[in-house]
C-alpha cells in the first residue's frame, strides 16, 4: 500500500475514532501553542429516508460541521491553570463540539481538518452521529 493510500485509510479510520497512533502522527501537522488539530467526519451520503444527498449539500454539511475528532493537542493547550482551573476540556481521541465554521480550515488528502483554539471546545460527546444542527 502506498504512503498516500495508507494516509487516506488512517484518516478514514480517524473519522470513526480509531486513529492508528504513530502512523497518524507522521501524516498530520503538529499543532503549535494552544491549538488543537481536529478531523471532521464526512457527511452521510443519504438522508434518514434513503434519499441520496447532492454533493453540494454534503459539502455544506461537512464544512458547517460542529463535531470533530481530536487528533493532536499543541504543547501549550490547556497549560494555563488560571484559564483552565479544572484542567483540560478534552484529550486526544475525544469527539468534541465547537462552533460551526470555527478555526483554520484545511484539507489533507481530501479530508477536512481544523485547527481550533483550546478554549473553543464547548463539549465532549460520546457519539457525534446523534448530534445535528438545527
């Protein structure tokens, strides 16, 4: 398997919460300072009723996503005890909620990613499939 195909497979696993440790770390950028690297899940291809969504609709859903998978934390994330007296809001491997369209958006091998500030995390969720925007 080529390195690019391996990276795509790893990122595909990341959207389901199963990154593969060192392989993921070697393929993704390291967030600096207080930033958090987030992988966004891909939008479902069909509605609950079985109707196939248009590509434009799926893209809007992905870009406007408010949940993501925490891949990496910057070295200064949650390090200020005055700002975070109860400790970190999240850790690597958590699914988190944040404001739609927030952070620095970019794509790696076709997968949408974000760099968000540590204080942008608004909640940790067990299963993002149950979370929808209204």
